[in-house]
């Protein structure tokens, strides 16, 4: 099993990897399909119009997550890793006014978002909670092409047939032959023991089976640069976040107070936790505002990993910036195992799959750069994940704001605590990480749909909107 570090950590835009980045990528794939010969195009038929429908969680919380806007942007040829966040509103407004999409390399197609983009809450598609269909029509209004896509978490998108194949083979998309093909934590530890390599070294060897060392390092550095830039931008912004809840950004004000305390040398016994929290909140306020973020492993959980890295660089005297590469490789190894054996999708297993997975990844990365053995690293990941089991995904008004922003702060705190606890032991522990991951999968299956990113239960219905 091989899932690249660049599949786990993807640069994109907020507020949601599954509800924003995924649908945008699905629209990109549909455009590519239209131009290809991979479908039975009727003789002489030309695409003149496009329509889209969103189902399941995408329909229930898509408005708050910006899913409709993401589909429009994707149909205009914009991609999550390159779209300019400051230009998105103008692009959508252009389509709404003209009733046409004009993606590069294509003729103009009729598409009026108000009527051709449907949030269908009545029909759920069978493959996954995040389902959508895209259809193309000729000039006479006949449907000549239709594809169903599923956004399966972390920005990953598959067609209905790809999803069936993936589930049947238990392989991640794009699986390749690698020297250390661990699919479980036990396999990972066994391979580490036999090879006498660290988890990061094995993950590096796997990545270098498909790219050069220089490409890998440049990519890892680019991921961290995007993460730390997101923190810095979030710490510098003020005001009300979009969406109608009138939630105010808090990271800058908290950061200013912490800076003041830092300069005054006053004793603060929870100082590290305060810094962890403000870093995570800065990222997720940026995400909520539709800014540039990195899936880690999702947008909704994007603050945990970068916050814990900044904490490490801030508070550990022997911290080295080169350690960040090993951190990211280790975290990606854990994230890949979780995704392969359970899920990182809030719509599939609740927030235990998002913030819980992020906390496990962060704990593992921290334990690695702080000198942990493979066994201690696995223990750290297990501790962090175990104490997120059962966490629901119940965003108020379908926005990735309440409770998501603060939840990332607490996920980062748990990650640091888990790493510290694991490093105090010798790596032996009662609950294996694999058992914890399987428990998360089972818990997600048993969880009511109203607690899985539909905003029909939990805080989403018990908080009065003003």
C-alpha cells in the first residue's frame, strides 16, 4: 500500500477538502473527460451545456462549505492548488451574470448556477456520503454524458467505478510498488525492525521509488512553506468570518496578548498550550475564510499538524528546520494507514476521522523528531487517536467554524501530550494503533448520519443562530 506524502498533504483552499477541494477537482476531471475519447460520444454530438447535482452531505452542508462555488470554479478550469483565493468571487459572479462557463481549451458551455447546480437532499448516491453527478448536454438538450464522482476525504476524488475497484482491492488510488509497502501499523513496525530504519526513512524510500530525492525535499519544503504562511496570515487578520454566523477571528488578538506576556517574562504555566492553540486557530480561521491551506489530512483538521510543528520550533532548543521533513514523512505514514484502513472523512466517520487522524499524525511526527523509536511513535499516534474516538462532525450552519476552529486547537494539545506520554515509556502499550483505527472505523459505521457532517444533529441544531 502506497499513499504519497503529497496525497496526504495537498495545497488547496478552504473551507473544506471534501466539500470544496474535492468537488472542484471533480469538475476538473469532468472537463478533461469532455475533451477525451474515453466516453461513447454520439456521432457529430457536441457538448453545449453542463449541469451538476450534489447529494448526501454535499447537499446538506454544501452551501456553508462553499461547495457550489467550488463546482463553478472547477468548471471554469480553476484548480485547488493554483486558484487565486482573492479572485474566486469575481469568477463566480462572471458565470452567474453570463450563464456560461468558459474553461481554457473549451468552447463556452451554458451553465446557470441558480438552475443548473442542484443541492439534492432527497436522493443519496450509494457509494459515499459525499456524492455528486455531472452531466453534459447537446444543443437539443439531450444528455450525452454523465459521470458520478465521490469526494472521499482529504481532497481525494474517485468515480463510482473507481470507488468499487478500490474497495474490492483494498488499494489506495495510484498504488505503486515500493520497498516498504506497509498497510498496517504492525507491518510498519515489523519492517522497521527488520530494516533497522526509522519510519521516516522507510517512507522516504517509498517516495523515492516515484521521484528523485531533490523533488521530494523540494515538495516537502513547499508544503511546510504553505503551512507556515497560512499560520502567519491567520495571525495577522481580523474581522468577521463569512457565512452569516458572525464569528469573529480571535487568533490575532490572542497572539498579541501572548507576545506581550512573552516580552514581560511573566510566568505562565500553560504558555505552550496557548501558543499551540493560537497557531491552530490561525490556520482554521484562514480555512473558514476560504484562504490557502494544506490538507493535513483534511481542511477541517488543517491546523493541528502545522501548529504542532511551530510549537516544536518555538519551544525545543534542539529543534532543527531539517527535522520538518522527517516530521511530515512520519505523519504521512500514519495518515496513510488510517485512510487505508478506516477513513479521514467527516461525512463518513465523523470528526474522529478528521481532527482525530490529524492529532495522531501530529503526535507521531513530534515523537519522531524528538528522538522516538518506531514503537514510541506508533504509541504516540495511538494515544492521540484513542482519545478522539466517537467525536461527531456537527458544524453549526454547515460552516467550518463552530466547533471546528477550537477543535483543532485541542487536537494539537492532545497531540503534544500524546507524544510526551509515549516518549516517557519504552513503546510497549496495551492498545495497538491498528485496533484503535479499526475501532474508529466501526464507530463511524455505527454513528447516526445526523452526526456525520450533515448539520442535522449535535451542536448544529442546539445552538441558536443569530
